[in-house]
């Protein structure tokens, strides 16, 4: 088994053969992937060495000490946190070898074509259709709230392939080439003024059956792998103490004593403690992940992440008073990533409103935690055994 000492040796060999100071960034990232030091817990030949996931920190520390370039994980978070684990679990060997390397190096950006105007919280009610045509599937429909669609080469897509069975059983999972004819991306302007989200229209898009993940009709099970990983990626991202939004308001509190009041102090202390508890819970969750695939516990992390972000940003606006109400950056921009900490308080307050919607609404996540973590009785579902085509819309 590959241990920490072996990983250090391999990392030093990589650095010696490809010195970061003189090697092109992309060449270094490709070499790192090929050396099995991208995801050490992935199989050999796919960016890993089959080592324990926890040992990734050993590699990362060695590389950081030499100022080696990273793969800009925030920019390619959908690929890293959602597409890659799903491809690894359900993809063919050919799919894994074609898709995972450029995904990890950031050469190919990914997006997620799941939600629809009529199927957001009830994702299984989706209506985008995929009809078999020889060796291809012809896809028609509309997706919405698609982050990074304007940058993406590939998308993970779920579509209805059988309308005659109940909604969860007639879905199939595909990899869609965003450059194919019939794929149209339109910006959705948000409350912040920018458009990081999109709506995507699919018109007679032909997807080869070779780009299907999992069995026909088994897309809901495949999608659960994606969604569980997504919630961990959103709510369980590793951060240092006072990282993220709590760090911004704590810094303001220390630097601006004239803004302080007793009431705000008490509320800030409470949120600081909650943020630290959430951070440590995330550490424990990632330790559990080292032993297997993420489960429904990630829903609790993402749920708490949304609530904390909204409460912290609200308190920050209160603390700043009139300054907190200022927001003059209404430029229609198409950002590559969400920058919570590099912008002003007004932006954080507005943008955090979306945290309780993206990656699963808080209401849906509460049900997941209640039923799958706490074991409480499920809500009655009258449509569970009704064919999708017979559902009221």
C-alpha cells in the first residue's frame, strides 16, 4: 500500500523532473496527473495510486512548499466535485480515460444539466426527453440555473427516456458535449446584476450511446451519486479557522471599533461559534469520506452552510450601517466563479440568498436529513407509482 513516505518520494520526483519555476502550468498539471498525484485515492492511470484519500494532504503540502501551480479548483468545482466521482463510479474505462485527465487539469470545464423550469425541487419530474435513434439519443428540452454553462465543454445531463414508468425509473444519465449543434446557452441575470447562471435549450441534440453513464432507465440512481457529492462540495469545502464569510465580518469588527454594540457583539460571538462548529464538522465528514462514498449527511452540511452564510452576511450589513447598503456594481458580467470574500458586504448579502436554492433547496434538504439521517417517517407521496406521462403538470 502507498504510504505517506512513498507519496513524498513520488512528489519530490515530480518536482525534480518538472520544476514549477521553469515548467508551463498546464504541462506541470498533466505530469502531476500522470504521476498519480492528482487524486491519490483514484485508481492508477486515472490520476491516482489507490492510496487512502486522507493522504492527499501530504502531496498538497509538498507541492505548496515549492509554489507548484494548482488546477484552480474553484473554477472547475463542478467537474471536480460532481462529474468526476460519478464518472469514476459509473463510467466505462474508455470514458474515464478520455474525460478525467482534462477535467482535473482544467482544460475542459463542466456544467450540470439537471434542474428544469418545472422540475427543480422535484427533480425526478423532469421532462427533457431523450429518444433512441440508432446508436444515438436525440435530446429535446430546457434546463435552468446552469452554472458555468457559458464556459463548459461538457455537461452531466439527465433526461427522460421512458415516460410510461414512474418518474424515478424512466431517467437516463448522459455526458453532453456543449459544443454540439442544438445546444443554446442564454444568460440569467441575478439579483447581483451579473449572470453566473444560465438557461440551456436543447434542440435535437444527438448524444452517442457511448456517452451514457449507467444503464438505461437507471439515471436517478446515478444522479444520487452526483447530488451527494455536490452537497459535500458546497457545504464541506475545507477552510481554515475564520475562513469564509465569518472571517470578513470578524476582521471588520476588529478594525472598526466605532461600529461595535453589545447586541451585535453577542450575535457575532454566536455565529463565530456556529461557523467553527460547522468547520470542524466538515473535517469529520471528510474523514468519513476517506472510507467510502458520501451519503445523505452532506445534505446537513450544505443546509447549515446556506443558513450561516445568510445570517453572517445579514449581520455584516447591520454592522456596517449605511455603508452596508451600498452596492453599485450592477455590471452585467459573466464571472468564472463566485467570489464571496473578494467583494463588498452588499454583494455577499445579495449573493448568499441563492445558497438556500443551489445544490438542493433547504426545504428538500430538511426532508433528506429527516428521512435518511434521522430515520423519521417519510412524507406521503401520492405520485410514487404513477407513470410520469400521467402526472399532473
